[in-house]
C-alpha cells in the first residue's frame, strides 16, 4: 500500500457524565483521529491517550508531536507490503505506543478494505459475538453505585467493574456484593495502592471478585508478584503490560492471573495479537480494556476482542453510555444478553460520519503526495 495522504485531527467530545478514577475526573475528551489513504482507500484510527500524563506518560499533545514530527513525515509516499510492517518501520521511536497505534490501526482498516474482509477476520478473529462488561467510575456513595450497577445489569452487561481508590473501596464493594451476590464483579485501582497496603487489599478476598486490576505501581511487575502471593483475589495487570514480553514476564513471575489488553497501550493490532497469543499459550484469560474512546476506537476494540485469547467480557460497551451522539454509523449497540456482534462488511464495518467529525474538529494537519486528491 502506497501511503498517499495522512490527516491528523483533534476532536473535542463531551462525555455524557463525568468519569472518576483514582487519578482524577474526566468529562471533556481531546481525541486525536488519524485518517490515512493508500491506493485510494481511506482508513481510520484513534489515539487513545488521556489529556494528561496520568494513565501513562502519553498525552493528546505528545501523540500529536510524535506523529506530526516523526511518523507522518517518514511514512508519507512510502510503500508498505502490509499493515503489520508498520511496527518495524517505527522501531526507532521508543515508547509512544498510543501515537503509533493510532496510525497502525488506520493501516489495518485500509488493508481489510483492500482485501474485502472485515478487519476482525483479517486479524484472525474467531468470535462472532463479543461479551461486554462495563466500567463504573468512583461515586459519591455506595447507594448511588448500587443503583448504577442495577441499571447496567438490566441492560444485559455480563461483568461489572468498579473503579476504586483508598477510602473508596471496601464499603462500595461490600454494598454491591451484598445486593448482587452472584454477578461477575471486579475492581480497578489504577495503581492507587502500595505494597504495604497488602493487608488492606486482602480484605477484598471475601467478596469473591473476578479480579483486582492494577493495584500497585504502574511500572512495576515485580511488586505485583509479591502482592499476588499474599492475596487470593486474582490480580489483572493493565498499566504494566506494554508488549508481549511484559505479558510473558508477568505470567512467569506470578504477578497476575489475568491480563487487560488495550490496543493503544501495546502499540496497535500487531502487538495486541501477540499479547493475546502469549495469554492463550499460558491459559491466562485476557480481555479488552477501554480508554473512553469515540466510535472509531470502539470498533477497533470490537475487532481485537474477537481474537480467541479474549475469554473474559471486556470494557467495550454501547456508544450511548458515553456520548449523546457518536461519530460512527451505526452507533455501537449491545444486545439484551450483553454482547456485540462482529460486523459483516469490509474494514471497520462501521461508517465514519465525516460531517460529525468535521463539526467536532478543533485542529488538523495533513501530509500528502503530490497530485493526490484529498477526501472531502
Ligand atoms: Mg485498568
């Protein structure tokens, strides 16, 4: 595929309600979208950075810088045999996985369209339906959380995940577990605890949780191994796992029994596929995490979640849980039994609503080879 056009744009989208995690509250999203054309075919990717360097070191602005100053200038006009060639082409750029993933995933969309197959099939997906869970932000009090959980269960979601932080943990989990003794329930701490908190985290063992996600330091696999040996609840790693080698290390050290895979965090579809392969070989369940994505990131997540290693419900949920109006057509919907059907048409299988995207755009920058007409 000859890369003829790259367009980077930042869109502003407001979440329907604020989302609170252990590192802060988000409502206004600054999302960078990547549009790439090759051989006359256009593909889309989404950069899943946060606005601030709180989840990982990347931000909306660092992703823009890396693509604008390094990736786009080196890619434009070049020929790639396949989307899977992209990681090697950008090996010289250390880190910045989310920036790279936005571009790589757009190339996968192009390749799937060129081959006339849905992206999920091109990736090697086998699941025609993916199982969905929801991630619930920290709430004022346990009562309002229980009410929210009830609502989500009524919508069919198969797993409930509660964000926790010190002081907003045991009482919330206890209230939800008391009301719903049998549901698949997990918690996510986003690195809010320290190894010294092990006795406190051990108190979560009585709630029969599916997992506790990333309780400790975002960059420390070894401490999680020490914690896992002290608690019964399975640890799931999120922030710590940046590639398949990290996944293999974490599993070998006993640092986790479950892995959350995020397309952006691991650098795109190529590496995500390798991470789930490691999980599968080691019989470690994997699932797809969310980053408050717009529809474009969401449908890339759907494609990834069809891979056979994804054996637990992910955080991929309906568009309307996040946005009054999503930027894809149709919007992502979830069936009454908590599943999303893999799309049938080539590429992403959803149409990007260009007029909606244009309206939300606050800045853009393009690269093109001479004599190529730009998509309207
Ligand atoms: Mg997480």
